[in-house]
């Protein structure tokens, strides 16, 4: 009995110890869990939340391409205006309007108007994060000019163009509708001609970017300004001519800040500005033929181009609190321009002409064709 009673008491003591130990363990687990919930240090244990998305460097390739397109369209218009003022065929008709060698000093002031339609195809190669593009432009020009004094000529014209921009590797596209107004003039002094041209353009860009979950679109303003000055020497023998030329050109293009709408993670994009200054040195060679009382003039030119200043600008792209800066795109420093022209005088006051102008750079190739009509009175 005594032994049995002692054994039973011992079992109760051992059982009570086990219960107390289990109760203490459970309490420790509960306290630890409460501390892990309430203490910031413990709350950070575990997988970190995913970082917020950041803009991609190629996300605004269309904006880089649009800025470059506006810059080049400004250059194209400037150079065509310069050619209107100093081109050999135009000088032929200023000094020999009827092909008979009449002196410009004896001519009464004359007026002329011209209308042109043109198309341009441009390809830009990849540069850094820019994956390359293709651009096609169609446009028209209307102009008016006058000989205000012997050897002094002035002109005014308007250029309206539409450009389709395709950046296929980035799944992006854009359009640029640009209106440019230009003023040009020339002064003839013996065989020398000094010519100048200035332009101002304004337009609208509409862009589209495939985000994988719909299109992110935007619309924003663009502008271009430029000036050109050119000196040339007109050397002629019989019906042939050689016209060496040297020109200095400056162009600046800008675009406004904008915000995309639609798609996945639409971007905020800052304003941009890019500029270029270059020297062009070359020569035109031409010859005219008198056929059945009509004058057919053929010419070709080539010139060396030095883009001695290029400010490619930069684009700030933001998505929420994240942002990156993307550089602009431009041309190689050195390149060549070449072209050809044919002009047919239908009467002593009307003529048709067709021109080809090509630009050849390491990162850019451009081809332009122009069909025009001029009437003088």
C-alpha cells in the first residue's frame, strides 16, 4: 500500500512537469508569433516585394525619330530654297531669259511662281539604344519670287508635308505633319552669287507604341527653325557651266513634353531640343540644249558635308517615380550629297523640271524626288 501510494504520487509529479513544460513551449510560440507580427524587424523577414517598373531606353524611339525627321525636313527645305536662289538653271533664266544672251541689267523686274510635289525615303541605322527606323514623306511647295532690282531676287514659299515613321523592331510608329514657311534671296554680281534662306516650321506628332497590353498613344507639338547662306561662282562657256558652291547651314528642332495614354504603363516624356550646324562644299555642272525653240537643261551636283556641330539633345522618360534620360540620334560627322536635275522650257515663261537629291551618311541614307512647274511674267 505504502509503495503503491508513493509510486502514484511520483507519477502525478512527473505528469505535472510534462504539462507545465508543454504549456511553457506553447506560450513561447505564441509570444514569438506576436512579436514577429508587431516588430518591424521581424516583419521584413521573407521575400521582398517586386521593384516598381522602370522605363525602357527604347520606349521612346519614335520620339527620337520624329525629332530627327523634323531636323532633316528643315534642312531639305532650306537647301531647296538655296538652290532656287543660286541654282545654275535659275541663273540662266535670270541672265538669259530667252536663251539669247540678254543682259540682266536691261531686263525689267520679273515675277515668277512655282509649284512642287516631292517624296522622300529615309532610313536611319541603329545607334546605341535606338533600333533604327524607316521614314516616308510626301509634300508640296508653293512659292512666289520677284526680281526687285537688277541682280537682286527675293522669294517666299510654303511647304506642307506628311511623314510616316516606322520603328518596327521597337513596335512603334508615328506621323509628323509639318508646315514650313521660307524666305530666300540672292544677289548676282558678275559671275558671283550670294544667296540666303531662312525657314520656320511647326507641326504635330502622333505616336503609337505597342506595350503588349494595348497601344500607348500620344500627340504633341514640334517645331523647326533654320538658316542657310551660300556663295557660288558661275563659270560658263558656250552652253556649258560649272558652278562651285560653299554653304553654311544651321537648323534647330524642338518638341513639347507629353504624356502617353492607354496601354500598359504609359510614360511621361519631357521636351527635347536638337540642333546641327554644317558646312557644304561642292559644285554643279550643267549644259543646256535648244531643241525646237525649247530649252532642255541637264545638270548634276555633288558636295562634301561636314556636320561640325551636332547637339543631339536628350529625352527624359518617366514612369511613376522612376525616370531615365535617353540620348537623341543624329548623322555621322562627314558625308556626301549628290543629285541631278532636268528642266524643259515649254515656252519662254513656263518650264517643267524634275530633281533627284540624295544624302549619304554612315547612319542615314535619304532619297528625294521632286517634280515642279514654274511660270514667269
